[in-house]
C-alpha cells in the first residue's frame, strides 16, 4: 500500500493571511535566535549550543494541531514549536543557553540542562499538580538519542486509560476523557535506535493517540542517511505498520519540510485521527535542512559536499516559505523583510536582557566577594597575596560563579592563620553562598514537597497470633487487591502480570476482579514498560511497572537513569513521575535469575528510592508508603520468599514502612551484622550459630538502600558493639562497600570501632546454576559465621582460638 501523501489526506485547511504572517514571524524569530545563539557560544558567553534552524516550518505546523492538554516528548531541536505554542520566550531561550539558575528566568530546568531541553512546569511550588488540561504540556527533555520515545508511549497510553477506564473520570485536572494526543519528535538518524523501534511496535499494539514526527535532514552529525536506515527512508521501512481496513496499525504520512500548506494539512490530519480514533501516526518530514550544522562543536562544511550545501540554501524552509507567501500574493518581499528586521531587533533585545539578568546576579556576587576579600586583606598578614587575588577577580571578563567561589576559597586558605575577627565576614558570606549554590545546583534530587516519602506517617502492621499464616505472595495479593479497590489511579502492568497474575502469583485473580485496564499484560519489552510507567505517572496516575526479574532491569536501566531518576532534579521540582518499578531478585538459580546488581542500581538511580524488603509483609508496607508519596522508586522483592509463610496483617493496605529506617532484627553486644533482602535469613541463622559459639551478634536489616539509614540506627549499634560486618549478595565492592561508606562518612563510625570494619559479598562472577552453584557463589551461613568468628578471634584469640 502506498504512503499516504499530504495531498491525499484531509481537507485543505483554510489559511488566513494573518495566520501565515504570524507563522512567518515565529519562523524568522526562531532562526535569528539560532544564529545569535551560535555567536554567543563562540564569544565565550555560553558553553555549548545546539539549535533548531532548518526545522522551523514543520514545528509551526505541529504547533497548529497541538491543543491544550496535549503533551510533547521531543528532542533538542524543537525551539520553534515551543515558541509557537507560547511556552518559550526568546529571553528564556537565551537564559537556558547561559545556564541561568533562576527558575523564573529559565523555567524548564533552572539552568541545569544545556540549551534546547524544554519542559513546562506541571507542579505548583507547594508540590501540588496544576490543571494539565488547561496547559500546553512538554515532558522534560533528555539528550540520549531516541530516549524520548518510551516516555512518549506512556504519555499516549495515559489517554487510552483515561478514555477506557470510567473510574478515572473524576481526575479532570489530568485528562478530558482521554482526548489528549502525545506528540513526539525525533531526528532521522535516531530512528536507528532500538528504543524507537520498540516504541513503534508497542504503540501499534496498544493503539494509542501518539503522533511521531521524524525531522529528516539526511544526516546524523556527519553520517549520511544511507548508513542509518534501510532504503534510506524510515517511512519506507515502517510500511508494514501501515493500517488497513482489516488490520490495525499506524497511519504513515510523508511530507516535505519546506512545503507549508502540505505540512499544515498533514499535522492537522494526524492530530484528528490520533485524537478521535486513538490511532498512532508517523509523519516523516524529509528534505529538511540544517543551516548551521549539528552544533557549535564543529562545522558541517567538513562533511557536506558543495552541492549539498547549495541545495540546503536553495531549499531552506524559510526561503521556500517566503517564496510561497510572495507567489500567493499574501505579502510582498518588502513586507517580509520588514518582519524579518523587526524580529532580528527583538531577538537581540531579548538576548541582551537575558544576558544582563544572568550576568548581573554574578557580577553582584563578585563585587561582594571582592569587597570582603579586600576588607579582610587590610587586617591580614597575607595582604600582599590577598589584594592581587581580589584585583584579578574584579577584572574577570564574563565571570561565572566558579570564578567567584574559587577565589573566595583561596582567600580563606590564605587567611587560615588570621584571627576569626579578620575572616569572619568573608567566611559567613561563603557559608551563605554554599547554601544558595546547593539550591541552585544540587537541590530537588528527591522530592522536597509535603509528599516526600520521608514525611509519610508511620503506621505499624497489626499482627498477632490470630493473623492468618499465608504464603508471602498472598500478603502482596491482599495488598494489591485492597489498593486496586480503593485508588482508581493505581494500576499494574508487565510481562505475565495480567491473566496469570504474574509469575509468582501476587496478582492472581486480580485482572478478572478489577479489569484489564487495571492489571495488564504487556509484551516482552522492558524499555517501553518503563516508558509506559514514566509517561502515565507524568499525567497523574499511579502505575506499578513490573520488570519480571532484576537481571532484566538492564533493558530499562537507561530510561530509569537518564529520564526517571533525574526528572525531579533536572526540572528543579517542576515535574514529577512517581512510578513504582516492581521486580524480584537475589537468590534463586543461575546466571540470569539470581541477580543482586545493587551497586549498579545505586550508582545509576540516584533520585529514586531503592527498597529491598526482606519479606512480603515489609514489601507491602513499602508500597503503601510510596503510594502516599510523590517519589519514584524500585522495590526488589525476594525471589525465594513468595512461598515462605508470613502472618497476614489485619490492616493490610493501611500500614506503612518508613523509608530510610533500618530495623533491628536481633539485639547483640559483640558485633553488628548489617544486611538486607534475602540475606536477612542467612544472617539470622548465622547469628543463632554464633550465639552457640559465645558470640552475641546484633542483626540489622537496612530495608532501603536509598535512602540509607536516615535515623543513625547502625551508628548507635556500633557504639555498643564496636565491630561491624556489612553483608549482601552483590559483587565485592558493590552495595556492601556502599553501606560501609555511608556509615563511615555520615555516621562517623570509625571512632567507635575496635576492629577493622568488614564487608562480605558474593563472588565477583555471576552465580552458577544449581543449589551448589548458589552455595559457592553467594554468601552462606558458614561464610557469615566464619567471618564474624575471625573478627572475634583477632580481638580475643584466647577466648576464640583460630579455626
């Protein structure tokens, strides 16, 4: 079946003269911003620049079809679109280029992201949600190529849920009955990524209102299209996804990036069928140009032929737009020149205003620092060194905060031998700047709202002798059943989650009871399972996305790390996606089903809660805590715990487990054993054996690794025992080393230790298969006993002779 062309589909949109000239004004405004932005980088006023020149016309057409409540998930060339929907001023554009840390000046990221990364603010200052249906919404951008696609799928899937699940109708701040379209953009070269193809397939299966626009300028940095895409055309490659009268699929449209009317018609048509029919659409916009090359890092003259460069000048979309306007008698060349000149003046004016506001803050701080250094110098023995330092700082050209703070720190080092009276004012100023700079550059890694997970009220589980003794998986089943019944926002999805109730039966029977939109099966596609969760959480829902085994988290790790974990930070609290990732790991059998790669998770998922419950009762309490909060999290259940017996709490679904608060499982006086997850059973058994050897071990379950012991439980235990072993199933130097570091740096345990602190981890390789493989690959009871005994032998060899 041939491609749908822009001429064939949809009635020609009636285009008014005022609309055309307004669009021309936006196009040239954006182009001048790109041209001036590049110059700012080369002048040293900005670090790096990447721009949307050559893509202006298609983005204007997309903006015309974009409606209130819709969401964008795009990439770093969409400046014209953001300007066209009124969510980006030129001054804000340059504020981001300069990295202005004032959220009022740069609302997308408060200077934390390089230019071209756009976001609207979904969250009020107090942490409450805005009415997303009355906004033009842009999900926070990320740089990794094609990584915007999985999230786009989730944003579109939310519309499907809002339309199909009547219980969500009261959430009117988040959707108008599922009528919102999720619009995505991607460069042609990035369509080579697996994330793109996985998202395309998932969208076709789910039939969600998603429009993907491919901006095709024929290159991926220096590499031409023939190296990226089979047949040199992504729309040709995807023709098998084209829907027919008999089969569901995609609508695929191809249009030229310089053809104004065709672009307007194509996006208008795509928006209508996506919005009304919930059919995904791919718009392949080819014959685009890139007048300034990929970025400020280099020149495209190095890799484009003279013929190609001339073609790009001749077929530049703004040039062709001018020709269209003039040939259709909409305006004269002189009128267009006047608009162009007016916009150039206005762009320069806003650029200068952005620079004045950005640099003015820093210059004010610089002047304060210079004044304080000079004042201190007058009473210091280091005057001859301090005054030149102040003088050099005062003469800085285009200073940045680093220049100011670095000079102050050097001055304080020079003042180290002076009295407090001499350096007190400079030191106080520096301390105040440290607080301000923490807010500017390091705040909002985790939620700072009233819904922070650390502020959730603790409610103890009610368990007694009358509590039924059930399989651990039944505790979770009861919790999920309760939550599905009481919170319409809550839903779960993943491989085998639906019909069979997940591989370990914690959702058994719940799809039949609550419906397919609440408990849902997916294909084998971890990356887009995560994206599905991120997108729906961004739209106010409370998803649980299941990754069947912890070993498979690697498929979704990039989305979790680059997108979810950093979302609150990189928007400085402007967006939140409280997704809960449910998975299972630790002890079972073999290389790919016994994973405990906690060090990998801890290093890459800062910004998420990492919960490691020892049993399903604790897991259910953690899920409740997370659902009461606005934090993203991963909960790693114990793979070998689903059939172990536990008491079912009387208040299932109501009790919480505080995050960051370890639990003392067994009190002792000789040494402290710190662990988590499945290792708790190993360590507890070892502690009983140690007791028979005359060694009293205190056992602590940390319960969460992020946050880690916010209450100082471990430090207080070590004050009593003076010895500690951190044990887990990760590789050496993984989470056991992390726990030691946290206790050493944050709780100052070193001064209480009478023996070297120890770690006990698994072997460096992945666990071998079979029970023997488990025994020789991961820490055993005997390993724990011998490690603890050796520590006591070193302390008292007469009482504990060598083995």
